[in-house]
C-alpha cells in the first residue's frame, strides 16, 4: 500500500490550494494513505478531509524549533513512498529531508534543493495558477490532472451554525487582509456596502483581529442590513455562509480561496497584486475587479506591503465600485 506525505506549512490560502494534490493522489491511488503537515492554526481547514489519513501540526509560534523536531520525529515513524513538499522554505525542507521516503519531490526554487529526487519548476508571473504549480509536483503520476478546483469539507455542524443567517437574500464581504496594499480601501468598502444593503443583507466576515475594521464599516454605513460577524465564525462556518451567498466580495487573500473551495460566487479585488501571479479565484462564477488605470508601479510586490511604497495607493483608490452595479 502506497503512503504519501504532503508538506504545506504556509498560510490559510496556501493550505486550501494544496488540496488538489491530495484529491488527485487519492483518485489515482484509492487505497493509498495520504498524510499532511500544516502549521498550527490551519488544521481546522482540513481536519474533516476524508482523503487525509494522518495530520501533523507544526506549532511555529510556540517552541518553533522544538515543535519542528517533534514533527520530524513523528513523520519518521512512517515509511513513505513519496514526499511532496509544496513549501519552499528551510523548515519544510528539513521535514522533507529527514523522512524515510524513497522519493522526495520539491520545487527547483527551494531550500536544500539537493535533497529532492525530482525538482519541479516554479514560475510566478506567467499566469500559471498556484494550483497548477502544485499539481505539477505529481505530474509524473500517470493520469494526474493539471488543474482542478480546491475543495474543503463542511460538516453538518458548520452548516447548522450559519443556517439562521440564510433566511433572506444576502452577500458576504471580507474586507481585511494581512497586507494593507492587498486590501481595498475602507472608503470603497463603504461605497460597496451602501449599494449592496439596498439589495439584501450584507455580512462582514473575518477573524477576531478584523473586528475593529468590521466595526468601522458598520459605523460608517449605518444601515440595518449590514451585520458585523467578524470573530464570530470559524473558517469552515464562514465558508458555509459564503457558499450560499448571492455574491462574495473579497480581497486577494484567504477568504477568496475559501470561496473557491466551496465554489461560491466571487468578486475579487486586486490592488497591488495581479492575477498573473497565479492566485486568482477558481469558482465557476468568479470575476476579478482591478483598476482600469495603467500604473507603472503595479505590481509592487508578490505579497503586498504594510503601506503603499509610492504613498498614493492608486491601485486601490482608483477601483470603480460603480462598475459592480453593471456587473449584476
């Protein structure tokens, strides 16, 4: 019986975008055991995934190196046919290196590239989606698909928790991002909410850290149809709410990938980053909204910044919210 280990110790969106690798391996090898390594905090996304046999959690924030050593010891208990490392940093490379795997697969642009028996190109900026880059690591398995949509699994409890919010027509907005320049300016979110609140209920979703932004929006819009749910829902409960929304409005961030994973209607705002990097929405009903202006400074980076390097943030402030009305 084959046993695979997949390593993805980055952020929420990265974990979601690695699920096609798991799905494809299980399709190709129905009897295989597929294990996954993630960082602490992301395990709730895939704890219900039926194709994952064993989940290893690296607690990067608490005893980073001690936890890394514990994770290495844990994976060494199993003899893997193949380890697929989708993370390009040193810690994931060390986990991969110390496994007892016959074959190790990783990207060419990787820490410790010499440990891999198969190295795969990783090119950002040519329009190739991250899902395609991830799936290229298992392209040597005959019949593997080159691109499929990511998928997460919602429990009945996840669905029940948000059922009371689904009694009327509604929209979800996820206005926050870790990076300021990947976040649509708040005045644009206010304008959007004022328009959407005339059409139905608008739920602001996000984590506990986003509560203040949600409150700022609620105070600015002052409409009874705007509800601030930041910090009140888990990731999977948020995904369950997004699944049945008329449309979900998101930044180039984690909630966009949540929407893709449940195939929910998505409108994604791209400010400082561009879709050509390969992290765009993958839902069947998905559109990208970005500035119509040609800005020589855009994109200014792959991940965004805490502030606009030029000081004007035109990639966000020139996005036309009125065009959304035409879209609907």
